[in-house]
């Protein structure tokens, strides 16, 4: 392997160099913001969209599911490409795909066109979300990366929590309309393209005889897609114990089993199995599942609770989640700076996991009359927990692998976090629907039933958050390295592959 390095920004040195890093980050974070926003901004606008396009309830579900499928299924593929090709070009390609999908979605004339556009948009979202983390990892050493993780966490939380608020404002503004939920992101996306072109300079590793595992990629994408189809429709279109469940889970097992067999024999596997055998990777995935479920569940069910049970508007519901957003921002900034000084990662992920659990334990007390002050304190704890864990569990894995595997390692954690978070939120939604149905049948109003049932959802989330504590406790204490490449291979690191 020969490297043709471009200018590489580092965080060591005078303030001018640090400003150069921040400028380079601006384009990446702008792209990440609009990509993540596209997944949440539609939640409050969907009824209006489907109504105007004369869509069905099934199509209503698929507008969300289509993006989720393509985002999750393509994440490991983008990660592998990042280990083989120019990361900068891949970021730009992903943004262009996202722009194309957004334009197509905004111009859709029927529900089927909207679903197809959302598939394309999801491919771009998967690329942007994974490649931004990879580009940052290629630009900033692990020990210095902590101080910049606040920007990543802040952008993710702002777009995730603020998306429904923005969607509600757009739909409620008569002269805009739901199409602007997709079109409003275009100026920022285009600006991010220009910023990335001018400011992002990363080393380009040129490799001869590159082999891309298309068969493995196809099997992984197919297996994940079938699994997410089952997650999306079980308990709504068919029962948990039904022939449809058996068929879909059976197909998932066959496809992913075949993918594992192919990956173990491929010269350039999409997901190198040695990485998954590392203790640190397994624990990081487990901890990320808790953080991912927290972020998804909090953004989805808190917004619905404030609207369905307490009678607030979409805009007011978004404003009520500000304590959680503030917790993410403050904790990620503070933890990032302290992490860069100490280099000790375990205390921060452990503290964050404990705060996350305590926050959900507080939200588990929720009913239709719960004090908003109590909920605000609990949301603050949840936000602080997310801010201290979500990006730092990815950093656990990035710290243990060489630069040539940074893309695959990063997206492996992201892939399982998204998949697990999606599975958890879907199951929680089924539990919530069943509880609300039972309570309304017993004579409660829908508002009271929804409020009282929401506490059970967050009680389950408390149990999931405990997994993050377990993962943090089992992590070996490690000091983050101050260089982009590890000085020496650690005992659980995968054997380095010979480049052709």
C-alpha cells in the first residue's frame, strides 16, 4: 500500500491549526445536520403528506421505513468503501445522493414516488452519518477527538430532537407546506459540499487490485432489510407468532448466515469478522445499543406524550424537550475537554451510562399528571448520559484499530446501534399501543391512557440503559492514543491484512 498524503489537519499546535480543524469540521457537521434532520422532520408532517398524496396507511408506514431500511443496510458498505477510496470524495458523493433524494421527495406527485425518493435519500443519509465520523477519525487523534465530540453530539441531538419541532412549524405555516420539509435542507447541503471541497484535506491511500465484496454487501443489505421489514410490520400487519414472522425471520437467518460465511472467506470483507471478535468492539456495541435506544425512544415517545397526553402542540412539545438537548450539549462539551486532558475513557462512559439509567428511571414515573419539573430533571439526566456515551463508545473501537480499518470499525458500531435502536423503538411502540388499547377498553380516555402507558415504556428503557452500565464496567481501562496510528498492536486487535 502506498499513501499519497494531502495536507492533514491535526489538533496539536498553535490556535491557528485548531481553527483550521474547526473550519474543516464545519462542512462535515453541516452535512450531518441535514442528513439526520431528514429522518425526524417528517414525523409531525406525515399525516399532511399522505393526505395530500392520497396514500394508504401502509404507504404512511413505508415513508418512514424506506429511509430506515436503506440507511441501515448501506452503513457497513459506506464504511468499507471509506477504507478503500478517498474519504473526501465519498462524503461528497453521499451528500449529492442525499440532495437528489431530497429534491425527488419534495417534488413527489404520489405516495409511491415519495417512498422511492425516501429510499434514495436514505442511502445518502447512511453515507453521511457514517463517513462524517470516519473523516473526523482520520483527521484527529483519539485523545484529541474528545474535545470535538461535543460538536458531533450537539448536531446529532439538535437535529434529532429539533426535527419534529421544525416539521410542525413548516406544516403549520400555510405558505410553506410539507414539501419544504425536504427542500429546506438543500441550501445547507449545497453549502456543506462547497465547504468540504475547500477545507477538508485527508490522506488518500491509493491501492492496486482493490477487491470489493459485492456478494457479502448484497447479503448483508438483504438480510438487514428483511429483518427491518419484520420489525416494522410485526404486531400491526401480522402477529408475533404467525407464518409471516417465521418466513421473515427464517429468511433473515439464512441471508445473514450466508453473509457470515462469505465474509469469513472474502479477501476484502465488508465487515471483517476479527473486528467483531474483539472484546472492546462487542462491549462498545452493547453500550451503543443503550445510547441509541435512549436517543430514539426519547425523541419519539416524549414528543408523542406531550402532544397525545398533555395536549401541547408540536411546536410546544419540541420546546419541552430542551432540557434533554441542553444536557447533551453541556455534557459532551465538558466530558470532551476533560477526556482530551486525561485520556481516560472508561470513567466517562461509566458515568454517562449511570446518568442515562437514572434519567430513564425518573421518566418511568411518568403518567398523565406528572410534574413537568420532574420530567425536565429526568430529561436533563438522559441528555447528559447520551452526551457522555454515544460518541465515546465509537471512540472505544476507533482507538483500538489501525487507520486502514477505521471506516469499517466505526460503521460497525453505528450499524448495530441503529439496528438495535430501531428494533427497541419498534418493540416499545407495540407495547405502548397494546397498553393504550387495554386502558381505553377499560374506560380511560385516550389522553389518560397514553400518559399512564408511557411510564412503562421508559421503565423498559431503564432496563436497556443498565446494559450500558454493564458494558462500561467490563471495558478494560485504556488511555487514548495521541497519534492517528497505534504505536503498537494491542493484544485483542485483529491481524493486519497484507495489501496487494
